[in-house]
C-alpha cells in the first residue's frame, strides 16, 4: 500500500470488492423460497424411500457415515466458522 497512488488505493478499497458481498445483487427471495420448499419435499420423499429399503446393520452403517460426512462438510464450510470472512467490514 505504500507505493500506490490515490487512484490505485481507491480502487483497492472499493466497497463492492469487500468480503461481505453487500454490494452484490441477489436473485429473487420468492424464487429461493419456492426452490427450498420443492427441494425439501423431494428430499423427504427420497429419505423415506431410502429408509424403507434398508434391511441390515451394514446399510444403516453406510447411511450413518454418509450423514456424518455431510454434517462435517456443512460445518467445515459454514459461514460461521473461524476465518470465513464474516467478521470483515462491509462498508465504509
């Protein structure tokens, strides 16, 4: 930062380039809600079908490992983890 002029510095500190993403345009909230409801219904139907077809302990073990891995990945990439950038300033 020491060897930059005023235009380079102002370009670097632009508010739309900050980590929060507040300046980014988002899609429709109604569309996201509709997608979430449809995905939830399909997910519940598939989960019900999977649970009805499990016959022995080995299949339950595989299902438990898959669920555990999915939860671990969600925690690892979640927005509240340390170092995710959620504590950065979002404006001037």
